[in-house]
C-alpha cells in the first residue's frame, strides 16, 4: 500500500488546488492572497468593472507579477512575454464563464 501526502489549498471552504509539495501549495496560496488584494484595490478604482472582471484581472496580475514588476521598474514590456498576456486574459475570462455556468442558480430547484 502506498502513502501519498497531498497539500490542498482551500479558500472560503472551497478546494482550489492540490499539490505534491508544501512549497508549491504555499506559493499558490500567496498568489491567491495577492489576487485578492489586487481585486480589493481595483474595486476602489474609478473604473466600471463587475466582480468577475476584477477577480479575473486580479488573478492575471498576480500570475504575472514578475512582468508587472518589470514594467513598473523599466516602463518596457518583458521580452519573453510580449504575446502571452492577451491569450492569458482570454483563458482567465473563459475559466470564469465556465465556473459561473457550473454554479447552481438561486431560486431554481431540480424536479425529482
């Protein structure tokens, strides 16, 4: 019989991701913390965004923190990342739409 140790990142009672190492789980948890701070910061901005857009942008910024830091330091795009951000935003937006479609709608009940 094999024994496996798994590290699970849980947010608001929901399992977000499972990792084989504590280091990876901690890094992901830190990224989620950063995304939450970005989301809170964006909610105070004079921009019209719904919560899903703020969450997607917060997650995108936290996932790409190295590129964001490079841009803030140098006012230039990182060389290796020039084409990735547009695709990444589209992926995050698609994931959010998929997640919203899977959530049960309030007020609806299944017929037995």
